[in-house]
């Protein structure tokens, strides 16, 4: 039989927490928000780097080379985003809380967002790897 906490609305589940449990959950929510902010920053830099390199001309460098190098920046920031994802998984999926409902609340509230962010980050790393390896060919094809 499934725990009734999985059937409750999130607000109702949060209300079930005792004061110390709410404090712990609120603390973890702040940490999760901080990790999501880092994740968003890393993903933004990873996506913007090749876009900027496609349009900015650097003297003494071929545009194809510059675009290819931007792929490495995309991969590095994609991997940093993966580290932020690992932190999110640790915060929202790990049962380190002595308050069972707190763990269930965090898991239910953030599990879908973390899964989608994980998939998106993987796509960014793949995209960056393709640019890094074949950026010169892609640059010539689209320019």
C-alpha cells in the first residue's frame, strides 16, 4: 500500500509537517532554488557562447575556429550544469530527512523539474560536443 502522503495535495502535505520539519524543508527549498539558479546560469552561458561566436569576428582567427572553440565552452558549462543537477538530485531525492513527509514533499514538488533539467542539460552537452567536433563544417554550412 502506498503512503497516504503520496495522495495528498502538496499544500496539505506541507501543512502536515511539524514546525521543525517545515524549517528543514524550507531550508532545503532555498538550497534547491540556489542550485536551480546556478543551473540556469550555466545553461544560459552554454547556449549563448556558440551563438555569440557565430556572429562575432575575432581578428587573426578564422570564424570556423572560433565557433568550434565555443563548442568546448558549451561542453564545459554543460558539465557544470550536470554538477548542479547532481546537487538538485541530492537535495530533492535523498531521504536524509528524519521527517518522512518532508522528503516526500520535496520529491513530489521537484522531481519532474529535475528530470526535465537533466534531459535538457544532456542535450546541451551533446550539442556542444557536436559543435566542438564539427563546428567548422557547421559554420560553413550555415554561413
